[in-house]
């Protein structure tokens, strides 16, 4: 099948119409996270192809965010779009309580490609819902009620997922939170919360889980949940010993280990699933984002055989959504998974990710503000500091400074002006995330680094004191 031609958007929308759209946006849309105040205008995206997208004014951007870390196969992949069209002609929707061909096929396909004994999937609409299901499954299976999570972890924005997560800025508007959630420090070698250094630390961050289990009471702990690599909190890559130590502790106390693979799943780390980089298989994994590469919303919670057997007879899993296992989403996922294997995208992520990280470390050597470069595959972060010795974060002198006067916002704006889209942390988190589509080439990787380095230089001139 010939590749579809994607027409250019340039000139499609007049400036008058565009201004009207921006006015309507300000009037009728409730913005998430931290919106910029007028007269700032986010690019109005109207098209995309591969690792690039363009806005209504015809500006073209290299997407180092994969939109929201999810469009792993790139934009407008014809194979996935054709699969969705075909499914539209056959069946659009059935109740989640009855089977459909794409839902059955996808559940079987996921069981085949996961390494471990994952045998059943529960489908939802997002990573948030996949984590909600995982938490409930662990509680019902064990008959216990507490879940231990990680500070700086992110599992979604609903009450249960926010309570499991550990991002203060995300949690504060939801307080008081759901009871029964406890947190421990994440693995963060650059800023160890125990004041230790790897490897002499003996992986204290993992050992702290056992301390917490004992303090809380082992008979009260249903599960431990953590992103395989903490993404929302800054792409915190655990040492090789971390997850095996966590697995050992969970086994010792009969705790369900839940790995949030929403960001790390489907090739992002150089393996099909993030947990494959460690010698430790969880009991439950939560999937979304790359599952359909964002073409249609879909989440999945996969469970191992012992948990699946428990729910074969009463107590059944009393949990569902109107759109669980939506036919279009499952068809999109099946086609997306084929693309991963046909184009060897996990392997490409490992190769290009290594090249990209090497280039970024070179940039770190040349710039005083780049304190740390870390990542795995195409899941990468840069942490910015005022001083590499003290590791003082690169934040504005005035904590109430508007976004356009903060270092990372300026950095992001400079990159966008030159055609590069990057991902920033929250206001008090000077971290840039680089998570390009897994189809990225070395040429585009080098192009992105060149734009980023130029912008870093400009930020240093403005915000670093000599």
C-alpha cells in the first residue's frame, strides 16, 4: 500500500480566523496544568508526519516530546489509520461486557509479547484508569488496603491515582487524599534522598521499602506501585539492583508488585517493556500511551496467572468503563504493535537513544547549567542547575515570576522559535524531558541537540550569574 500524502497546512487558516479561534479557546476551554496567560498563543497544531508536526501558521516543529510521550510510531502512520478505518466499516462499539474480535485478538497479542506470565488484560481508556484498576486488583486479591508508592511518582490525575503518586503540585488540589497510600523516596542517584552514593549505598532506596512495610504492618500492605523509570518526576533511572531488590521484598511479604509502564512501555527504553531492562518481573503492569501511539485512547492492565486465577471465580472483578476495550482502540493497538516489530522500533530507540545521550553529555561538558543527563533509550532528561558542585536548581530569583521569566520556559520558547518541541517539568522542577518518537533518525537527533544547545547558551547568558 502506498504511503499517504499529507498535504501542507500552510495558508489553510487565515490570520483573522486564527485569532478568532484563539479567542474562543480562551473563552471556552479549561486548561490543564499551568496555562500561559494572553497574549501568549500555543501553536495551533493542524497536521503532522513522522517526527514532525506543523501549526496553523505553517511553522514546522521537530517533536522531541512525542506530543505527550505517547506518539511512539510518529504521526499519521498509514498502517494504523487504515486499520482504524477498516474497523469503522465493520464494528464501532459494543458493550464492554461482551466480546469483540479486536478485543480478543489484542488480549492474546499482549499475552504473547510480554515476558513473564502475564496472561489476562483488563482494558480501559488511559494510563490513569489502568493504574486505578491495578490498585483495586491488588487490594481485592490480597484482602489488604494499603498501597506503597514513590515520592515524585506520577500515575494519573484521578483521586486514586493522585493518591498513589507523589508529585506535590499534582496532589495539592486533590487533598485530602484517599486513605491507605504511603510513600517512600524514589531511586534518584543524582540527588540521593539518603545522602549516599552509588554503589556504596547498597541500594538504600529499595531497602527502605522493607522498613516501611514493617512500620506500617505487613498484613496491611496490598501492593507497591512505581513507574519502572520515574517519568513525571524527572526520568529517574534506577540502578540495576533496584528492581530485583524490590521484587525480593514484595515476595517476602506477599505484596503485589505493580509496575506503571505507561511511559516506559512499547519500546521507549530500548526494550518492548521497561521492566525487561531489569531482572525482575512484576505481578501487574499498567499500559497506555504507546499502546496505540495516541491514535485512539486506550489503557490496559495486565495481570499474572496467580492473580488471574483468583478472579476466575467469585470474587469477580467488579470494575468496568463504558468504553473498556473499544473496538477502534483495540484495532489501532493491534496495528501499532505490528509497526513496532516490523520497523524494529525498540532497537532503533536503543541505538538512537545512545547516540542522543552521548551528544547531550557532550553538551553537558560545555555548559555550566546542565547538571545531569540521564535516561535509557529515548526516555531522557536534563536537569538544570545554577552550580554543578552545589547542584542548586536553576530557578528564577523571584519565586512568583511569571512563566515567561523563568529559565525553562524561556528555554522552551527559544527551542520552539527554532522548530524544536521539548518537555518541561513543573515550576519548581528545572528538568527538560526529551522523549522523541521511536522512528527518530540520527540526523534529526543531531538537529534537535543543535537547537537545544543554542537555546541553553542563551538561557545561561540571561539567568546564570558570572
